[in-house]
C-alpha cells in the first residue's frame, strides 16, 4: 500500500486549511491490507493530520475505489457496501443538506455584523457631536485628522508590500515552474520528434515539414494545456493566500481606526470578524502560427531543388530548431499572461482594500462634521440639533435591532465571536 500521507499532501493541506471550515479525508485502497494494518494506517494518518496540519478532529474515511467502481458497474450492493463508499456518501449528503447552509449563514452573518458595527459607530459619533461642546468636538476632530495621517502612511506601506508579494509569486513560483517545464519538454519532445521524423522520412520535403509542424503544435498544445491548468491553481492559491493576509491587515487597520475614534469621542464600538477570499480567473490563448521569415520561405523553396535525403536533412534541422523556439516562445506567452493577470488582480485588490480604509475615514469624518455644522448655526442650530438627535437616536435603535437579529441568527448557526 502507498504511503498514507505524503509530504506534498501535507503541504497542500496546510495551504488550504484556512479556506474551508470543513474538509473530509478519504484514504483509498482499504481492501489492499488486513484489518489490523488498516487500523494502524488510519491511526498514523489521523496523527499526522492533527500534529503536522493542525486538524483537531479530522473526519477520515477508509474506502476502496476499486470495489466501489466494480460494485456500481455490476449493480452489486454487497460489493459497494464492502468498499465503504456509501458511508462517506451519506455523510457528505448530510453535510450538503444541513451543515453547508449553516456555514454560509455564519459567513453572511459575520459580514453583516461587521457592516452594522460600522454603521452603529457612525451614528453614535453623529449623536455625540450633537451633544458635545463645539470647541471640544473640533479639538477631537483635529486629533482624528492626525490619526488619519498615520493611516495614510500605513496605506503606502500596504501598496509596497503587496507589489513585493506579487513579484515574489512570479520569482519563486511561476518562473521556476516555467523553467522546469521547458527543460522537461526539451527532453521529452526531442526523442518524440526524432521518432516522428524517422517514421516520415519517405515524405517529400514540403509534406515532411508540414507533418513535423503539426506534431510540434499538437504536442506543445497538449503539454502546455495541462501545465497551464495546474499552474493556474498554484498561482491562484498563492495570490489568495497573499490576499487573505492583506485582508486581515486592512481589517485590522479599519478596526484600529474605529476603536481609536470610539475612544476619542467616548462612544461604544464592537468589532466583528468577517471572511473574505480573492480569486483570479481568466482564459488563456495560444498562437502557434507566426508569419514565417523570408529566409525560412527561401530555405523551403530551395529544398525542392535538392535530392530528398538532403532536403529532408535541412527540414529536420530547421524543424528541430523550430521545436526549441516554440517551447521557449509558448512559455514566454504563458508567463506574460500570468504576470498580466496578477498585476490586474493586484491593482483591483489594492483599489478595493484601500477603498475600505477611505470609506471608514470618510464615514467617521462626515458623521462628526454633521454635528459641527448644526452647532455652528446658533439658536436655529440648537433646534435642528435636537431634531437630528431624535432622528439619529431612532436610527440607532433600528441598527441595534438589526444587529441583535443578526447575532441571534449566527448563534443558531453555530456561535458568536465578538472582537475587542
């Protein structure tokens, strides 16, 4: 039986652990070993998942894919039961019907609570500015502006770090993977190219060239299609991990700003954690037919005047060179496409994340300034301020009611976490 859990699988599980609340583990080939050996293997896997990956109570199911396939093909329920697959299918179905909905509700509740928390703070600040002496509120607003300047410096640091992390993905993942695939292709396709040439040496030079060109185009397309799909997963996951770290950083900056404002103006604020992921998706293209250089066309024309064995040697030499060029050229096009996608994703991500900070600053500033403007209007302002106090108080009651409802929903879906 194969090693229950390889190092590559452990590394992969560490990477995806933060992206899902629930992961099910299947250990295949349960029919290859005895019951005692299977028990020991499962204990080893569970221990590895706990100690190396960090899963406290991993759900692990031993199965036999071979017996399951045979049972389904034959309609043999006894064989299917022996594969142990129905046990897992039942658990998965229960999760999809019940737990997945609760997971979604918790996620939505977290995000709703975070939004409501910000709205409550802005309303509390507006109410406070209507009740505080004008000189005091203006002094506190100046202190808030000083804090805003500190946040602006953190925003600049964020941009520099994000650009550096994006470049790191290219330097440490994409470029080494492309170099590896080019080396593998040169080694693998060169022998296949020679075999294709040997099998078609009886063809005339023109047909031989066309045959070899078709072989190169198809072989590269098939190989690079598989590589691109695998690399897409690798690069996307790497960027999502970067994005996840920066989302936490941005949320921390926004929370810091909110808490500072609540303490500065002496109002209550509760922060709620929220989940957010980032993904990159875009199609790729291939362009194998480039316009031929004049020297290539002339070379092809001259081969018609030569004996077949000589013209075929020239075709062989030229197409061998063409194969190496196309391996490198297609790798370059794939690299360009990945880099372009990463840069676009970085800029869009940067715009959205920094926008969260700007929106928080704008909301706090506007809430306080509304009160200041009312206070500056004299006696008429006093009457307007009282009217606004009632309106803001009513708005706060509605927001607190919504928050309590969201908390109740989250409790029913699996617990509540309130930040500092």
